[in-house]
């Protein structure tokens, strides 16, 4: 029975609203539950909370960091402990949505995020959860994982629990019109990386491959259009769906070496997560290609890479055409930190153990050097 598919668990938000104007669903959802609504947002989105159409008491936590750490989360939980919201809304990119997830399980619990790290350790949620992404990259609205950085170790603390599944996810492409071209490009490659890494993972599953490959195609079709014209509603909608599909890939399969190698760029040097993934993407895709040649060919085809291009050149050129400076040095990474970064990335076994090709610390170091 070796041809049997491996067991898989699929978890999705019960309601996902997609399309221009769908933001109106948020206010009615919150109103039906009454009580106080807590909005978790970065500084920019905190300034446009009125677009959510909320009635009744509203409290805004508007200081989500681009790469949130445990102190940032603790500030949010302290606020939530005081106001005891009935609804929590993650309003922003993956950072805001991840903190919103953690807030609904930590509020009133007396627990620390380190104590619930891992799978299935979080308590039941204290409030309803709504996720409203304002970028198209992380797919965090779709899943049950959240990550924050531990400043003591400079590593990501990962929590996975069905208690963090959104009751409602709203993907309104009009919210992404204001995203600058550079951020559109970087977050779009993050969505791409989620799909590609799940598609080529040792844990890849045919059911998830369907989402992964279509997500890659959507990025290939629409990302350059959205970078060129931020008001292209069709392109923005296509990227929102690609990001959602990337989120679908994260739960049952997850990412591999691309994310492991990119994490130290954020935790050690503050490089935004999407950009970190873009800088690493062509290098890891090319490294893994010998282990998964057929799937790699499908990735290049989905991205519109011309026949005859090498894997690295095709992927690199795809990112470069988006206006991304693909050098680690340009992003401010110091050359004398590559060894420490390689050691840190190599220790992220929860991802590297499922990479399609074994990768050692020296090989990670070589990838950083090539990207420098």
C-alpha cells in the first residue's frame, strides 16, 4: 500500500470573504458580537481603522513592529488583559495578524508565549478573531501558526494551535492599493516562496500541490502588473488569492530551507520578511533543483521563465525585474556575520529536515556569500 497518500489535516477559516468591497463584512461581524473590539495594527493601518466600519467601543493597539518580538507581544497582551475584548482584529501584514492570533489565546491566561511554543499547547481563545490582511504575502489570515522573535536568542518562537484559527478572514484588494511597489514586490515573493517551498518539500502532498502551483501561477501572472500599477484591482485580487493559497500550504506542509535561511536576515538585521525571502529565493530554488527537477521546471513555467534559462538565472531575473536589489550587502547585512547566520539557520531543523535536498552549514554559508 505504498501508493497511499500520507495522512493530512486541512484547517480553514469557516468564512473567507474575497473581493473589492468585502471589508464591509467586518463591521457587521463585530456588531453582532457586541462588547469591545481590539484592533491590532502597525502604525500606518492604525491610522485607517475607520475603514473597518466598527461601531461600539474600539481599542487600537497600533504599535506592531515589522518583525514583532516578545516584548511587543507582551505590550499587546497587557492591553488586552485590561480591556477584555469580545473581538480581536488583525489589521495589517503578517506581523499584525500573528500578534492578533497570539493575543486571543494569551489574554487572561497568565501564560507566556514561550510556554505555548510548539504544536497544540495554546489554551482556548478568549475572543472571536477576524483577520484583515493589507498586504498580499504572508497568508497568515488562513492558518493556525504565529511567530515572534525572542530577543534573548534572536530566534523565532513558533506557536501552532487550532485555537488561533480566524472566525472570519476578509481579503479586500482595495486595502492593498496603498502598498508601495517595493513592498508589493517583496511580499509577493514571500507568497511565492510559501507556495514553492511547500510544492517541493519532502512533505509535499497532492492536495496542497494544487494550491501551491496555482499560487505560483497567480504570482507569475499578476505580481509585475501590481508593482507597475498599484491600482490594478485584478492584479491585486490575484495576489490576494495567491497569498491565501500560500497560507493554505503552510499548515499541513510548511516551508523549508528558503525560510530557514531567510530568518536570520530578519531576526539579526531587521530586514523585512518578504525582502529576506526574495533575496534568498533564487539561490535556494537552484540548490534544490537537482532533488526535484520536474517540480522545479513547473515552477519556472508558472513564473513565465523562458525556455533555456537556468534555474538560478530565471528565478533571479524574475525577482530583479520587480525592482528588487538582490544583494545582501545592499540590504545592510555585514559580511562578518555570514558564519553566525549560517549556524543559526542550520539549527532551524523544523524546516530544514523537510527540505528536498540535505543542506549543511557550509552550504548555507555559501548561499549567503553568493547572495552577498
